[in-house]
C-alpha cells in the first residue's frame, strides 16, 4: 500500500511543481496528511498554514478542496449561530449540516485581525466548541439552539499577522496545529511565472484535477507507530506544550495570573494522528519525524522562539553568568521590551527561565533573565534521534511539585 501511495504522491508533487516552484515539499505533505487524517479515527485535526502574503497559500487550499467539501470566505459571531436546530422544530442549520463529518476550509483566517476584539473573542470561543463537537446557544429559558459538529476537519491559511490572535487563543487553549511555510526562492518564483504565464484559471483547474485523482486512488488504512516512533512523539509533544505555555498580562506587561503548562494529551493525539497520516501518504520515518518536529516548533510563538534561541546561545557561552537585562535582550534580538517581559515571565513561571530583580540604589531596579540548564539547544538540533527533551520535562515537573506544596 505504501509503495503505491508513494507513487501517487510523486505524481501529485510533479503536478504542483509544474505550476508552483516548491523548494520545500513539507507544505504539500502536511496539507495532504491533514486531508488524510479526516478518514482516520481519533481526534479532530485543525491545520493552519501560515505563510507570507502571495506565498501560494490560497492556491494550495483551493486545489485541496474536492467535491462535497466546503470553503468559507468570512466568519462572524452570528454566521455560525443562525438557523440552528432548536428543541421545538426539526429545522437544521445549513452550516451544521455541511460541517459535520466533513472537511472545511478557510482560505484567509487573518480576516480575524479586522474584527473588533469582542467579536474576535466570540468567534474563537465558538471555534473551540465546534472543534469539540457541539455548538450551543441558549435563549432565555425555553429555547436552545444547537448544532452537532462532530468529526469535522478544518484546513485554513493565514499570514503571520495571525500570531497576535493565536497568542490570545493559546491562553484559552488552542485547537490548531500550525505549519509555517519557509520563504521561497524569489528569483525562481518569478521565473516560473514567466514560463507558465501564470494562467490562474488553468493552474487552479490543473491542480484540482491532480488532487481529485490522488484523492480517489489513495488507499487509507490506519498506521500504528512503533515503540521508537511513539517515544519520539511523546518527547516532542511534551516539550512543545511546555514551551508554548502562555500567561495573561496586564497593561504594564506584568503577569496577571499564574502560568500553568498545557497538558500534552490533546496535542500528542493530534501529532500522533498527523504522523500516521504522513506514513499513509507514503513518507518514511526519516521524512515524517522531522515534519512532526517542525510542527512542534511552529506551534511555539515565533517571538518566544527567537528569545529562547538567543538565551540558549548566551547560556552555552556563559552558563553561570548573572543573566541579561531586558535592554540587552532588546538590543540583540530587536524584540520589544514589553513582549520580552510577557514571554519570559511565562517561561519563568514554569521554571524554564530564571528571573531576578537587582537593586541599583536610589529606588532603581534592574530585571535580569537567564535560561536554566534545560538542554534547550537540543530542541533546535537537526537530528531528532538526539532529541533529549526529558531534562526539560523533569525541570517543569519539579517546579510544578514545588508549587503544589506551597498551595497545600
């Protein structure tokens, strides 16, 4: 089965490469695997493709949309609630009828950035309920509008502008897994436009036929990861959920609550299903695990990732140093001081970063940040077999135990 699926994948790659210059096939692999995941048992997969403007995101998603699946151009807090089935009628919502047991697409999720904060929060809340399988809206004491949205798969795209919304969503518990498109070769992209004359109608038709043929012929049987693969998935999901922990902050940038790391269960279920989908697609273990590792890293806020990489570099040079000031980090990374405090306070609360407030005299103080000994550099290493994430998990578990003792 896998050899046959691999041949189908190669034909699909050739079709896409004819119209879109592809330096990295990870985007195509991840979108195709997300589509495959819909036919597998287990948790819902909501995949978000994040890439630069004019990077080809819409072309990928349009091609992936096959007959019977639906795409949505806009979302409001009312569009998902109007017309739902009520207890005293047999009327079903058109949206609910389409989304249940189906794959749906949002070609540009960055439209959320144009919404007012309150409406954006309402939409994110409704999306979480849709992911969990049921959306309800009570009206007084007599009527409840509800929709069964079980077993739906969402594939969407956005520019990096969505990161601000995702940070807000993360505090409440995000359901998305993100794949960030690497930048393309600008010269080659323009060359292929010259060669194909970029006939959009012809391109869309060709890519759609290629995906339809692939989707009709691919064989999908559940893949069960072996022991070594499962261990790698355990470590990756554990580290990703710890490092993407968020904390709410007040207007001054100070933490407004105590950060608690997300439990790895949901994210592990998602990447385990994605790994199985990669293998069904026809990829080998050596091709699939780095893609899962990229998914894990891509689900960490990019600003936080930049700060962690910089602190890790400093830590390797000066393990026992007294730490860096907020101004020093700002000068060397270009990240704003408020953003630095927001992210590093979160990491401090779960024991990844050490924070000290140094008295300078005359009522002045100086914040200093230092990465703890976590083997964090292995998170960014190329070889997944050397991925020693257990030490980071051990530090977090030790910290959480100490906090629980304080509470009791």
